[in-house]
């Protein structure tokens, strides 16, 4: 890990833009080194004025100053809102402190809220933007790989309930995403791996060619090779943009982006928020989804092996923590995909083909969880 904060915009680094096509709520995802500290790029998208800049203590210490300086040079005065760091703070109490700041600083309906941080900050600042004065403009500056490839795009915002992940939230699209890959230079290795879980997810759901690219390139990604990272972020954002444009409110296709998440959210809630990282829980959860898919005869055992290998190569956990089966079922029963008490799951009918279904043999789920719990 390199501890030096990003320098100002790398003038000649390639910058790519992926568009999220949502009619009057369309927006660009601008990807490249230095895009969040480049006043010209900011000025191209944001009007001069004030903006609330929501960040965490950890990310703020690294990037609040250079980002606020770039905003100032673009004519945007940043009002900083610094929150405690981590998943365990993604709750009502901390969200309320954001509203306290917005009131104190007299932020109005035209004051954009900018999220500078990982998925936790993005989800909380986004929910604040969705609800403050019934909705204000929102900008995402994601600083983790996970946030750059997934959470900053698509408009899902939320906080956790003690009994369930992301239970309280809203859809609120950003007007701009600045995915500055230079900010990843300071990301801890464990967080980089967690982000790779969501990258691998796109391949497993809908893009076997991407899987074929990922397998030999995971070492380059772990080594933070800039070209490999840029490719992974762009390809992931293309997938996310395509799915969100087709199904913004998760009526069907978008549910498949939840591969591994019903198991994963149960892990996160079950072990206590912040203990397993979201990406780690998604990795172990996706292996369970693959194992259940194989048990149902939908996926070859050799493909389950490949799923395990991919996550292991990305230095992610492939086995879940020990939890009694009743606890698994109870936690999974709170999932947002549950319909009429039936746990619907995203499973695989072959690699690259994810489906959401409640039509599976519950005994197969029990058997998969029993094996995971060491009772099989
Ligand atoms: P996170 O926001 O907790 O960030 C991880 C850690 O990395 C934090 O400690 C943070 O301070 C640190 N960090 C962030 N950027 C850094 C940088 N550039 N340099 C050094 N340290 C840095 O975790 P995350 O993995 O980014 O996000 C996980 C959250 O995202 C979960 O709450 C999950 O539910 C949510 N999520 C939301 C969506 C969505 O569509 N809204 C999608 C996926 C995940
Ligand atoms: N992270 C899943 C989604 O945005 O739908």
C-alpha cells in the first residue's frame, strides 16, 4: 500500500466516461486518475456555489483538503461534514448528525451533497441527499474499489437496521460520479480485495469473457496495476450502468446484481456490522449460491471450483463463518427479495447466467447451509 495521497490531476492520464442512461436523470461516471482533484473537470459538471462535502474521519484525513481545494478552484465552496468511519456507523444516529450539519450550515434545496468515501459514506450521504428537504442534487466521489465499481452507481442509498442490512433507504440517483482511480493508491489491501468481490460478481452474473480476463489478471489487480484497475472499473461500471438503465427500481434484472448478497447480508448482520467486510461476505455468500446452484443441478461442480478459485485468488474468504442454520434462515428471511415469506435467491444456471428465483427445493438450501455450518 502506498500511503501518499493522490497528487493533482495527472494531465495526460486517459479519462473514460460511462453514461448511465436514465432519461432526465442520466449522468456520467468519469473514470481516471486525478479526476476528483481536477478543477476543470469539476467545473464542467458543477455550478459555482456551496456544497456539503460528506466524508469519514479516515478518508477526510487523506483527501478532504485536495478535493475541497479543487472544488474551490472550480468555484464550489465545500462545507465539510466528517463522520465516524465504518459500517457500524451506518445508522440513524450518525445520519442525524448529517442533518444537524445541514441545518447549522443553512444548506438549502440547491446545495448539492457530495459523498467523498467508500460505500458506507456514499450510502449515507445519498440517503441524506434523497431526504433532505425532499431531495437535493447528489454527487459521488467513491474512494474504494467497491464504491467505484458498484455502490456509487445506480442510486441505491441506505442505512442499516440492527436486524438487517440496508433496510432503510431510498433510490436517489447521483448527477455525477467521479471515479478517481488515483485515490485507490492508499486503499488498504484488505479493502482492495473486498472490492474485487463485486468485480468478479459481474463476470459470474453476465460476462464470462470478463471472467476469462479476470482469472489471469487478478495478480495485476492486487498489485494495483493502473491499466488493469482502469479496465476493471470501466467494465464493471458498464455492466452496472446497463443493468440500472434497464431496471432502475429492481423489478427484475437488477436483482441479479445481488448474487451472493442474501447469504452475504446474513453474514454481515450475523457476525456484527464491520466485522466481515461487505465484499468478504459477498465472496463467501457467492460460493454458497454456487454450491446451492450445483446441488440443484444447475451448475457443474467444476464451475463451483472455479468460483472458489477466483475469490481465493483475490484473497477473499470462500467459507462462511459458523452460524446455526436457524440463524441463517432467520436473517435471510429479512432480505428485501423475500416475497410472501419465501426467500428468493440469485442463483446460477451456468457461469455468466444469474437468475432470481424462489422456485428451488428448500431442503437443498438447508443442506447447503448444513454443510456450511459443519453439520452436513
Ligand atoms: P467503507 O465505505 O466502509 O470503506 C472501507 C474502508 O476503507 C473504510 O475504513 C474507509 O475509511 C477506508 N477508505 C476508503 N477509501 C479509502 C482510500 N482511498 N484510502 C484509504 N482508506 C480508504 O466500505 P466499502 O467497501 O467501500 O462499502 C461497503 C458499503 O457499501 C456497505 O455498507 C454496503 O452495503 C454498501 N454497498 C452499497 C451498494 C449500493 O448499490 N448502494 C452496493 C454495494 C455495497
Ligand atoms: N449493488 C446492487 C445494486 O445496486 O443493485
